[in-house]
C-alpha cells in the first residue's frame, strides 16, 4: 500500500483550504489530516496530528505565518513547512526562511507542482519560487552594494519594534504591547537604528514603509 504524506493546511481563507483539500483528495499519496484558519489554531492542530508537511499562509490575523512557523518548528522539529503565499517581497521572504520554512512558493503555483513541492519537502528537498530564488541569489551575491540585508540582520523583536514605530506608537505603547520595559524598547531601537544605519525613529518609520515592512492593509 502506498504510504501517504500527511499534511496540514493553514490559511485564514476557508475557500482556499476547501480548494486545496478538494485537490489533494484526488492525489493518492497526500492526505490532509488537519486544517487551521489561524496561526494559533495551527499549533493546536499540529500538536494533535503531527503531520509530515504543513502548507502555511503568511498573512493572517493574530499570529502570522512567520511566528506560527517558528512555533511549529519548536513544537514539531521534524515537520516540514512550505510557505504558500501571494507575497514575494524581501520583508516576507527572509523572515519566513529564517523562521524555519523549508520551501517558499506562491499561490499561483500549478497544483501538480505544489504536490511535487510537498513530496520534495517530505524528502527534505526545498522548492523556492523562481522570483523568490532570484532575490535570494541577489542577496548571496551581494548585489546590494555589499550591504548586509536588514531583513537578515534584524531580530524578530527588532522587526516588531520597527513595525510599531512605523505606525506611530511611542515607547510606552510598544513596551505595553510587547510586555517589556521601556528601557528594553530603547535598546531595541538603538540596535535597529545602528543595523539599518539610520539616525532616528523618523527615518526608521520611513524605511519601514519604503521597504514593505508595514503596509496600509496591516494598519
């Protein structure tokens, strides 16, 4: 009997999950063992089902795909995460890969190619969308005038602080949201300004908007 690859679908749009499940129901060696509409729900489903592969959306309310991937990798280190998204900007690619995702594909992928990506992930092989791969190659080759890419350099917490600066939150508000002290927030700001070679939080906010770290639909 053919061994099935057990997968979990994570996407906050139910129609996407329904469509994916309908397709995989026709694929003999892939079995959908769970679904989740949020990052938080994904952790529960993964803990219950212990799948081989997880198809993870990036932009979700609450816990997003990057944080969910980080938590999944702690919860189930043997699970393979494939990011399935519409976004191919640096601000999405690098945090997702850094979080532990094995593959990064876009939602316009052919269904049969997605099935191949799942089989590859199960075998430990990565599949990267060509647009995404081109960005990664540019980074490796140092095409940004030999400057370090800030999306690699900033920690997840520094990125969180940068996003909050960009939407106009002050240190007290940032500290309250992150449940840390204001002095810790100031340290994060000092570090991120240094890494990005910026003078002040105004420049940091402009940088965040210009580079897609925050978008209008997230505010």
